[in-house]
C-alpha cells in the first residue's frame, strides 16, 4: 500500500507490530538456546547495543523498563 501523505500509513503501523512480534519470538528462541549459560550476553544488552530504548526492549522482552535498565547497568553496558 502506497503512503497517502495523510499521516502514518496503516500498513506501516502493522509492520511495526509485526516486527516487534518477530523480535519477541527470536528473544524467546534465544532464551531456550542459551538456557542457564551464565556467560551468554543478556538479550537486554544486545538490544540496547543495537540502539533500542529501555521501553522498547521492555515491550518486546515482556519486562518492565526498570528491570531492563537494571540489567543493562549490571552488565556495565550503555
């Protein structure tokens, strides 16, 4: 669907939600793969290094922004 020039295209909003859903699935898959590996980089740190905000990370990781912030701080990132 081509943009209409009248604000945000409904298709763009749907794409954003679709990408967030895909990211959430990938996060869950990674959690299962790394399991209890204490040396694995936390997903919050990986997403923060990719430029995502604490709020965005919290939304896709199903955590609170404060928990995300603390995890990143403890890892010494950001």
